[in-house]
């Protein structure tokens, strides 16, 4: 069985004049949400054999914060240039290129692509909020066999849904 964890980056600062979209960092609240979601994943015993991220600052910050909570080394995070505002098809193509030795893959990306990939793989429509995490299981042993409607949602977590969110 393969496990794919889809993560939408946490809340970033609003677009500002003179700051490229690619360079927008997380807000303090976004940083806290990423740590909390990482802690929740650790409690659920969700880990990663490989973590792929968009190179955009907000996505990479999210990846590093969550990685720290689940015990994944930050220096092992692999950035994929094509993940910046990628389509679901682009994300899926990279997932399908994953080595068969990897059983637990995580992808940190942006909407709408990350939400569309979730829908493509599970058949469940959901707009993933910032810092939302969906863990999808596949009853296959090769990433090339991951395709439309092949997976099911094992966990879906988001900041407002956590007990200590204050919401």
C-alpha cells in the first residue's frame, strides 16, 4: 500500500507591491498552523519517506515546519520547480515518477492544483484551505499505478478543525 500526503501551503502574507508572489512568506499564524498540523500528523503516525515541495517561499516554509514535527530532515526536502502553481496533471506526473522504494510520499503545493489532485485521485471534491492536509491511501505498490479515483482519504486535517484552534 502507498500513502500520499497532500499539503497546501499555510497562510502567507498578502500580496504587496514590490514583493513577488513567489517570495511571499508565511504569516506568524501560518507558521503556527504548520507546526500544529505537523504535530497532528506525528500523533497520527503519518511520516514521509520523501517530501517534495514547490520552491515558493510559503510552500517551502510549510514543508520545513511540518517536516520538523514529523521527524523528516529539512535538508532532504526536494523542491520541484514545476510545482509552483502547478496543475493537478503536473503534480500527478511527478507522483508517478516516484521510486517504488518510497511508500510514503508528501507533496506541498498550491491551489487550485493541490485540491484538484485530491479530487482526481479520490473522487471527492474539496477546496483545501491553507495548511490543509489530506492523506490518501492506494492499494498498489508502484507509484505509476496511481491514477484517477484509485485512492481513498485516510485522514483530512486543517487548522480550524484541530481541538486547540480556538475556532
